[in-house]
C-alpha cells in the first residue's frame, strides 16, 4: 500500500513538473506547444545515454554511451531539451503567428517520433532503452525503497520549479509575458520585440520538460517511442486547462487530478474484455472531462489570479486561498 | 532633399503604401513641427491610418522615407521606433484584457530592469524601487485622466471611452517625444472628449509633439495648431483649421463627388486605378 502511494506520488510529481513547464509556455505566455512531450522524451534519452555506458548487447545501439553521474545526466537532458526548443523556436515560432504554432509543434512531434522510432543507432529505435541504472547505483535496494528516494528527489525538483515559475510570474518579466500573451502588437508597439521573452520562456519550459524526462527514465528505467506518443502532450495540455492555466496551483491540481486521479487510478479498474480497453477508457474520460470543463468552466478549476502580484498585496498561502475563493 | 530642420520632429517624404495593387498612401509628404499638435483629417479611405501604421513601423512603406529627429526610420521595426521615442494609441483600443489597468500602463515604461528573467529569478530586490516608482507614476497618470476608480480593474472590463483614456496614459508612460493618437475621441462621450482635448494641450505644454487623427471639428479646433488634410493617399492642403475648412478642395473631398474632377486637376494628380478604395 505504501508503495502504491509513493509510486503515485513520484509519477504525480514528475507529471506536475511537466505541467508547470507547459504552464510557463501556454498559461503565462500563450505559446501553444503540442510537442511538449517530445522535449520530455529528449530529456529522458539524453539523461540515459550520458549515464548508462556503452551498449553490451548485440544489435542494441545508442549514441554517446557516457558514464556520467545521474544528476549530470538529468541536467544535460534538460539542457538538450532546452536547446532543441530554442532551435525549433528560432526556425518556426519566431516567424509564425500563434495560430500556426500549434500546427508546427504537432509536426515537430511527429518528425521526432518517427526519426527516433526508425533510426536505430540514435536511441535504439522502436525497442528503446532499458535497464537504465537506478540513481543509487549498485546499492542493493528494493523498488519500494527506490520509489521513496525518488519521491524526495522529484518533489524537491518540483518545488524548485514551482518557485522558479512563481518568481518569474511575480515580476516585470512576468508582466511582459502576460502582455505578450494578450496582444503582441501592444508589446511590440512599446519597444519590446515579443520573441525575446517568448524564447526565454520556451527554453525554460523545455528545460523543465527535459528534467522531468530524466527523472522519469531513472524511475521507470526504460524508455521507448511508445512512452511518448503524441497523445501524451495532449493529456498534459488537458491537465493544464482543467486545473487552470496561468497559475501554478492550477497546474499542480490538473496534474494530480487529471493525470493521477483519472489516468493512473484507471489502471486499477477491474479488467474486462481485453486489456487495451482500459487505455481506451482512460483517453475517453480525459477527453470528456476536457469538454465538460471547457463548456462550464473555461478558466479551469483554479482560475488565473490577476490582482496584486506586487508586494502591496497580502501574500502567503492563506491569503491566496481566500483570494481563490473570492475570484471563484 | 536635405534632412529636416531642427524644429522638425517628423519629416515624411513621398511616402507610398499599397494594399495589393491599390495605393492607400501615395506621394505623401509633410512635416510635423516640434511642440505642436498636428491634426490629420480626411474622408474615410484617405490613408490616414495607413500612414500612422507606417510611422509606427507596423507597415513597411513601399516608397518614400520617414525621418524622426533627423534619423531615417523608414521600415524600422515597431519596437525600434518605440524605443526611439514614438508612442501611439490604436484606432481600435488594444487592451491587455486579462491584466489590470495599472499593469497595462506600467508595461509601457522604458528600461525596466525587472524584465530581465535572471533578475526576476535571483535578484528581485534590484527592481523593487523602480517598480514602486513606476507604479506611482502610472497611478498618477490614471488619476490625471480620470481613471482613478479603475486602477486595479481588469483592462478588459473598461468601457470604450475609458479604453481611449487608458491608451493615452499608456502612451505617456513610455515618455515619448512624439505621440501618435489614432482617433482619440471616436465613440467617446462629449465630456470625456473635452477632457482629452485639455489633456492633449497639457501634454504638448510638457514639450511632447502630437500627431493625431480626428473627425470631430470641435475637438480639432480645441487642440490642433495645424491641420493636414489628406484625400486619396495624398496631402491635399495644410494650415490652421479655420483656413483649411474653407478650402474648396477640402469641401470637395468631404462632400465628395461632383467636384472630384476639379479637385484632381487642381492638385495635379492623375486619378490612379483603385485609388478611390484606398
């Protein structure tokens, strides 16, 4: 039972990191990124191949094959995802209106998925990476103990990223992000080329995605193209919209309620028919919840707080909850 | 074609812009003098708003040049033009709807050190003082324009007239040398229009130059030192409002039609295809 809870918490924290990163891009800045999970995957792959060492199995190949410490791998995964994000942004987003951005990111997701799935020397193609070592190395440790360690690590990183997004949000930089989201013509007309803050946020959000991917692969110890089907990005976006975009409490709520509450728990639905039905039901439930929320509460369960980021206002958790109650 | 004289803020020469094949602005030349309110009038489709969009960098001129304080800004980006000291309002007010009014205004202030994400993350104390000063300034501007009861309200909830006032506050927050006001009194309650007129005169008193588009003759006579009349993409005439409104070309342009031919002849222009729609 304890393992069940810690396992759920690890996955919840990792998913929350992703949603917090996506919220920076979509919630704060209005960049609709349907390829978000691609950056998670890049982070996972890079974290693995920089720490796992060279392949010892015939026919199984991957690039790099370094044996760096796990935490360096996670950071490198984040940086790789961030640089890839910058590259995609430089080639596409900067020249496109936000309407088209969604389509471009969908294309990016498909290009990367197919390239990784097909080109075996890169990350072992469709078979993927497996037997990725625990971050505890060779120490004898049960999977229960390992999930306990990973809860602490992922919660700490989640806390760091929530702090990051809170600091960014409550600053003139955050104001510029929201202004860009509302109307790029205005920010440009007042001397702020909108691509500059957008590029920052795209890179920071992708860094968070990459770190989440690194944590993910060190926890589940394997990764393949079937771990990052394009549907996953959609689920993250659904979690963000249901929870409430534009604030990190909504992100966290969405990650835990939608992804954890519905998706992970649905694994425990008694099986009937064939096993694939459960996955289908999961997708149906998420789609239905999204439709209902968009119809009856388009601002999400916790709407964006817009008043008083500045210090004149009361701060702290209590004041924030009261404010949520008022604005609801 | 030398660069402008010292008291010329804006020097527009032979400017032209076409949407598709039809010229909205063509062979348009005039200057805006320092410390004056220059009104820009003309019938619908005269090219006034297209001209403003070129001056603010949103549209790139096909031909001609724009000099601002002697510097060539033809085809520069909106952000660069803004940083050089030109602030604007929009024909349809553009609100950052989900931001409070005060944040809409503070946003426009130049050189905000807190817009650096690294400072936002690691050194928030470095911009506290500036932020407090900018907020006080924005609050003062909003009160000065009669919006003191709406400072913390979401900008998307403002009425039409309040939006125009907020846009003026936002443009002033940028500390401009030149303000472009695109129909600041359109759809505004007369009382508010008079407030805007008073404030525009006070702004000019502070040394800011203003170029504004207006249709309301009462408003123009209250604010404008000089009026430039445009029709079909060109400058028809310019001078004090009392003089130009008696000008027969102006009457023809406004009343349209019967005397169009005569107007064309007197300005020496050949009718160009599609020009009427520009």
